[in-house]
C-alpha cells in the first residue's frame, strides 16, 4: 500500500521540495491495491564524467519509473552532443533499444521563474527498473547535468499485470543479450536524490488511475455533434468562456486523469481571446499504449513542474487514439495562458500530440482530434481556422525578438513561433489538411458506388432498391450528418459516421447525390450520379436448344452444345447456367460446350439478368442415347476388337472397300463415334440415303471414343446413318464404336 507523502525542505537557492513514498514497492503491479493516490515523483541523479569527454550514468537496478529526460541548470543553454538512453523493462526484464533524446520543443513561461531549468524532451519507456544514459560531448556541456526520472503510477491495463509492449527496432525485437555494462566498470555516480526544482508551495505528487467512464471521456469519434458547445466540464471555471460556433469535443478532465491539484496552488492566468493554436508533438514516445496516456500526461506534468514551470505547459494533450486530455488548469473553455510557445503564450492555445512525428505521420484519429479541438477553441471567438493572424512576441525566444510581430496561420506548428523541429516535419506538413478539416466544409465527398445497381457507361441501372455508398476524406468526428438527395430532394438522413444509406427509386431516370454537413454548419454536395430504375425483364429471343458436338464420348459425359440468345432493352448483364451445374456467361455469349449423361434426361436451366437486376428463366432437356457398333446392319468384312479404351469395351474395324455399317434411330442430332490413329483411313457418311460427307479418321495422336462427325435437325425424326469404307490407299482401316443420338 502507498504510504504518506513526506516533504522536506532542502538547502541552496530557493526551497526544494522532496517528495517520496513511504513504501516504494507500491510501484508496479501492487499499485492496484492502493487505497490512496499514487505519488508521481521526479527523482534526479547527477551525471559524472565517463572518461571519453562526455558524461554517463548506469543504474542496472533502481526504483521503478516510466519516463526520463536530461536536464541542466541554465534554461537558455543547450547540450551540444548526442544524448542517448535506454531502460530495463519491468515486464520482460530486457533492455530497450538506445533512444536519442531530442532537444526540448521550446516551451516555457513568458515570465521568468526562479529555479527554471533547461531540459531535453521527456521520453516514455513504460515501467522500468534499470537505466543507462550517455551524453557525448561536442563542446562544453551545460552545468548541473542530471537524469530526471518519474513514476507516474500505473494505468488500468498495468494494474492487471500486463507486460509493457515490446520495443522494436527496424522490425526486429531487441537482442536478449543486450545487457547493461557492468556497474563496476562504470563511472562512479552519486546516490539518487529527489530534487524537483519547484517552490515550497508546489509538490510533484499525482495519482495514477485511468480516466473514468463519463461523458467527457467518450471517444472523440463518438458523435460530438450532440455535445453542446457550452456544456460544463469537471474542470470548467466558475466564469464560463464564450460559446463556440462548433460543438465541444469530449475532453478528459484533470480530475479524470488524476491530476493532484495540491502540487501547484498558483492561480491560472488568462488572456482575453484565442487568436491562434500552436500544434506540438511531445517527441520520442510512439510505442506507448493508449491505456498509458493518462500516466504519460501525469509524467509530462511532473517533468514540467520539476523544470520550474507553474503547471504542465500544454493547454491540451492528445494521444494517438484521438483522446483529448485537459492540460494546464484554469478551464478548458477559457483563454488560459500556458507555457507551450515561449513568447506567444498569451491569447493562444497549445495542443500537444503524444509521440514523435518527424518521419511518420500522426494517426488520423489524433489529427481529427486536433482539428475538432482547434475549431472549438477558435470558434469561441469567431475565428476562421483557415485564416491568418499577426502576433507580437511577448518575450525574446531566440527566433523572435521581444515586440517583434509576425504573421501566423490560425492553426500553426510550434516551429512557426520558435526555433524547433516541433511538431515534426511530417505532422507539420499535414497541418493544411488539419486546417481544412477544422474549418469545413467536408472534403473529398463522393458517391463511390450503388449496391443493387450496375454501372453501364456513366449510368447506374437498377430495379429500384439501391444502397448508396459514399466516402469523404474529412474524419467522421467532424461531420454532423449526411443526406441522400434524389433529383435534388433529401430523402434520407444519416449520422456523420455513416457511409451508406438505402433508398428506393421509382421507375424512370434520376440523379442521386450525397450532401454532408460539417460541424461548422457548412455543407457540400457530392457530384450527381445518373440512375435509371426499370423493371422489364430480359427476353430469350432464341430459346435454349441442345445439339451434339465433336469430342470424346463417355457414358456419363456425352459432348453437347447448349445454344441460346437473350436480349434486354436496358442492357443484358449476364446469362447464368443454373443446372445441371452453375456457370456464368457474358452478355454476348450465345452457346456453351457442355456434357450430358447417356440414357438419362438432363435438364439445362438458364437465367438471364439485365443490368438493372431483372431476370428471366428458360430451360431445355435432352437425353443422349449411345448405340453400339454391334447394333448396326453390316455389309462386307468387319473384325471385332476388345479393349477398355473402346466405348462399351469393343469396336468393329474394316479395311474392305465398300464395307458398311448402318443405324436407324429417331432423334434430332447424331454423332458418329470412332477410334483414330496415324494409320486410320476414310469413310463416306450417308444420311437417309444421301451422301453427307467424307470423313478422314487420320490423327497424329491415337484417340478413342471420338465423336468425329455430327448432324443436327430442327426437330426429332426417323433417320438412317450409313458408314461406307473407302479403303484409302496405304491406310484403309476404319474403326468405329457406334453412334450417339439425342431423343
């Protein structure tokens, strides 16, 4: 259990508050048993020369912490040289990759404060119990270099015993053999001291619990349009700020992220308006879990207090999931003066995104949260997020002199006001998009498709019922509603999170559009799409019919051709074979090579569908009958042959000139079945006593059960087919398996 907080005054210039816990074992998994608030305390340790011209610190075992930074005495000084650090992660007991600590993003109070320090940006590692830091000297290092670490308590996910997320470098997990240097070989370092540079009236104690599930902690994407712009929050001041022209997004209050307000009792300071928004990134912290965001905010606040500021510098903090946290106290709806853009803190507001966005873009959820928050704050004072403003520096900051004026976008990057890389090059380059999202109207709106309709050229065809699908590049959290317009009239409304809507169209030609309403009230309408609704089904101009075709004959698979012709006034989409198997054919296809079982009736079903979705069905039935060669009437000399390769296991063969076989049947299609080889000869085919063809059985490859010749009639009738051997010179032999006909 967490014990009471002990506070002691230290020596040197100004009072120093030392904050400790009576039982530091409460950090980590045991914190879930805490009866009171978890203490967020900064512990500082001086760095010593490492013998290579720089300074370093190695502590393989230390009290738990999650965030660290390097700081020094003179806030105007800079570290010239690379600063790298790594920690041993509590869950895995592995060492994280080395991380370069970037320069601080240049925040600071506009009024000088006693005890202010310079610092790098704070880096979040997650629960750790070992640390190494190295500073490579590139010139004279600032005096008073020390490592500051903070344990901001555990969030809900940590209290369940979950391990911290694994660190990854270039797609690979850290080497398990990567262990810290032997402490015996490291430079001697003094014992840890707890020396936050704050006044006696400030402490650095905060609580760890994750935000509670209240209306103000809802996801930013959850229908903010229903939230009144003047709705009070848990941290709203007694004197509310002016109403905004757009809804207030959900904001996690200081009470909800467990800010201990006893740490800084100074009253907040206020400007008179909000003229601009400065966007920041906190840097070095992209691998965090959003469940840790409250702890990260507590850690940032502790570091800023320890740096000598009166409170966390940012007015708002946004995580990569788009959750917005209240920053500096004083009321989210009032023009609170922060310490986020030194020289330009008054009458501006600062929004910091947790993470580093120099080489990667911030998630859409985070950028959408920035846009919503900026639009709301600027909307309180009737300011267009797409506009520009002239600001005057209230303090010299290295980029601007005191009293110097400059033009800024209403939503600017921190680098516009200070010599810093913040908010990272990639995020900075996305600020024009953020401004557009904030100002409206909805961007990139277009009808993407119509389900239940088919696009033919530039017109959709449908029976009437369709689902209109659309998309926009503006995030849904900034969109109040959508409407589907048919012939210019709104017929259905949807929320800003919708991407489709069902409508039913009357028969005839129509235009369909989608209209989007931005949270600002600005509307935009997507380009119209043409839609024709019609209910006339296709027509089978030629009814389905079957005939025999050439190919290999099997008892269970006699080659047949199914022919048809379907038409439609609006446009034929396809013809589907539904029986005995399922196949789909294009609109210009009018026949298909299929098979049917011998001796049994086979039904072939077809469905024609037009582009509007109307259908028509038709069918044809056929019974193939195989007649063996032994059933023929013979003349001349014929020799019987047996083989499993022959149809029915046998065949008749003759090389005698004018030897013949004849079959009489009643049907409407017939095929002569033969065996073929390189030595096969020719035969004349007579139909009903009239010579119909001379057929050459020669083939470069041997083929059995081959339907080599076919004859079709428009209707069934009685017919006789006679085969006469011509005794071709050098290859006189003809071998036959019989015939097959369709009843």
